[in-house]
C-alpha cells in the first residue's frame, strides 16, 4: 500500500489495503489530519480491491464517536461491492471513480 496526504483533508491510497501495517499508517495519517482541525476526511482509493476489518472499524469509530465526516472515492468495483454488502456506502459516503 502507498499512502499520500494530498490535501489538508485528503488522503490518496494506492495499491491494496491488506495488512496491520496498512491500518496503522492509515490511522496515523487520518488522526494527524483530525488533530490539525479537519472535521471531514476524503479518501481516494483508486485501485484497492479490499479493506481490512481494522480499517473499517477505525472509520466507523471516527464517524460515530468522533463525529467526523468521511467520504471515500473508490475505483475498484470489488471494494465498492464489499462496502455495499456491509451496508457501509452511506455511512462512508462512498462514491465511484470511473
């Protein structure tokens, strides 16, 4: 996985999100944005076909407990379908990248 902070409230994640190390890096960078005052975080995920349960749980906690807004732009159909099957497309404000 490759993660790049691409704006004051935006992170782009390339390649598959698949390990605990990926979760730890995502958590660290998202929390840094929040600590710098971001009330909303945008994630661009153009090509990951999966997302670990730890990452999903982190974003649910961020939304529900920390009252932060999350928007995900998903490129891979399989990840979009996974989030849809888990009924997370509305919670994560998922949008498709064409």
